[in-house]
């Protein structure tokens, strides 16, 4: 065989506000690509089989947006994602308050923690946006993934961060720990 698991890599990046070379380092894209290219290990295989994996077991990468004053233009970063493998690659992106499993109306999830309330406020305020949220790429196909941070809130001292779960179906999954700062 010529493939063992669906793969995806960041091929290029575009933004208007910063030199691209700096952003590759700042956003850990070299490290992310090395992680995505590496074969799945036993822990990752086990993680893929879990219906609701523990978020603490998923590899994290920091993704910091440039700090700017309130009401500045949003920072938009476009990542060109490519499927370099021979298998079809399905991926999806989820916020931490979204679940892959539909919870019945009668089920009680309990009261959210202070951290969950903070994350929900940041998500509901649409400070971070990601488009598209899911995609299917054939071998060699590419797609532009937009990551946007809006500088329109000083809540939480202007520091906003959430873990965004990036999952390749039957492949790698990781967390973008996105952080934005509004001055």
C-alpha cells in the first residue's frame, strides 16, 4: 500500500499584517507540519477510537494573533491546507463547547465551570471565527482555511483564548490554543 492514514499539511499562509516568514514561526506551523506528517502512534489510534476523547490527551499548539487596539480591523490569517497523501482526507474544526455526540434533552450536563462560561462568552461574541468548519479533500486537493480574530471586546482584560479542536478523520487531531489580545 502507498498510504496508512489520511494526512493534511499546511502548504502556505497569507495575511496582510505581518511578514509570512515571521508567522510560520509565531504560529508553530513547521512544528504542526512535522506532527501531521508523522505516522499515527498507539496513543493516537486509541484517541481516534474514543467517542469523546479527553481534551488533555490531545496535542496542543499555540496560535497567537497580533495584539491591536480595540475596534481595529480584524486579523485574518489564511492557511492553505493540502492533502499530500493517497487517501481522501476529511477534517473538521470544533469549538470547545461543541460535541460530536448529540446530548438528549433530558440529560443534565451539570453547571458549567467558570472557565467554560468564559470560553462560551468568547465563542458567543464571535471574537474567533474559522471557515470552513469541515471539508473533504481528495489526494492532492487544497483548501484555504481562514482564521479570524476580531478586536471588538475588552472583556477579560482584552485577553481572549480558546482551544479549537482540529481533527482529521482516522488521522491526526490536535488543538490550536488560539489567543488574541485587544488593547
